[in-house]
C-alpha cells in the first residue's frame, strides 16, 4: 500500500499519455511526431516512468518496440484513467449544459438498426450538442464497461449477469419470418412453416445463441433445417438480400418495427414458435450515471412504449 501511494504521487498524466501513444505507434519516433515533441523527450518520459514503477514497460526488437507483460497490465489501467478523465470532463460539460456531452454505447447489430437508431435520432433532434459513439458486437461484455470504454450496453441480455453489472430488462423480444415486399409469398394470408423449408434463406449460423432457437423451432415442428444459401450475422446484408424478394430470413421485432417498411420487407403469416428472449440495458454497478446516460434511458423508455404495445 505504501509503495502504491509513493508511486501515485510521482506519476504524471503526461507520462501516461506518452505511454498510450508509444504503445499505439510501437515506435518512439512516430510517437514523438504524433505528440509534436522530440524523440529524446519521449524516450526520457518512458525511462522516468519505468524508473518510477520499477519495471520495464517496453522491449525493443527488430520490428520496433512491444509492451512487456508489465507494460500491458499498466496500459490497461492507464487507458481506464484517461477514459474516466474524458468522462469527467464530459460530465462537467453536462453540468454547464445538460444537453451536451458524449455517450459511448455498445449494442448488437439488430438493436442498433432498430431501437437504438430511433432513440439516437430523437435525442439528436432534441439535444443537438450530444455526441454518440456506438460500438457494435454480438459478444460485447462487461469488460468494456469495466475499462470505461462504454457507458452502457443495450441489446440481448446474457443468461448470466456479471456481479459488477446492473441489468434492466426493457422487453422480451420475439422474431418474425420476413420476405421482400415483391416476394411471391408476400400476399399470402397463411403459410405453413413446412412450405418454407426449401425456399432460399439467409440467416446467421444456427449453432449460435439465440439463433439456436430458430433451429429448435424447425426441429419441434419435425422439419429439417431450412436451405440456408447465405450465412451471415450482418443485419445490413440480411435485409438487403431479403429486400430483393428472393430470400427469406428471421429477424427480431426491433428490426421489424423500426425498419421493415423503409427497407421493403414484409412479415409473413407464419407460426414460428421461438421462445422470446430479454433485451435490456447493462451498466456498471457503483458508477454514477452521467446526465447523458439518464437522458438516453428516459428516451429508450419513451421509444418502446408504442413498440411494446404493437
């Protein structure tokens, strides 16, 4: 504890900034150019930092410089410090102007294409000084929240919520079979699932959750899995192919509600018995939400009122 206190007194934010840039550039010369200082200053700053910490942060080799085990560990915490500092400055901006600031959001592609897009659009109109940074990924975890790279994650909730995270369920999502509005199936009033098995489909891998629920639905109906022509997780590619009228897909309600009409998609009257799954917001425990986060959560609540009714 005593050593940590001594080190913290000697550390400077400028040293951490230089460390981050050198690690990113993997070159003292390139880091110096990026920071608009001389290379000797960069070298001395890193040397002073290594002396303060008592460990070597970089190894030099023929390819440049690379972080050591100690360097990688220290860099992870340093990045969190700068992210916290950026968040603090943004929060100060909020105190001066509650409608200004930055929101860093993690989301799945489906929710981003539907609900999140609608929420950001409404917030941007009402609070034009707000800025947004959205990170997409099906496998986003609370580690991004722990590193303070994200303020919140909105999407399908995992089966197990980490101990250091809070989760708020927004709604239970359902899925629909979609075709293009020009498809030969678009005007049918009733369709049996068995009739669609041999149609061209584009779907994510049915071995990955929650798409395993789609596979279970076909198996429960004693049908073989559909003839999947295209396998992809990209919602943009899925909707683009379906809009041609030659493919079918299955997508969650958020895409159907917010995007189907504009994208030329048609919900088919097919009884697909797929168990609903929860969609919600994940935040980090014991972290005071910024005013921007509170605005976002309130706007999400307004956006899903009509959505859930339908």
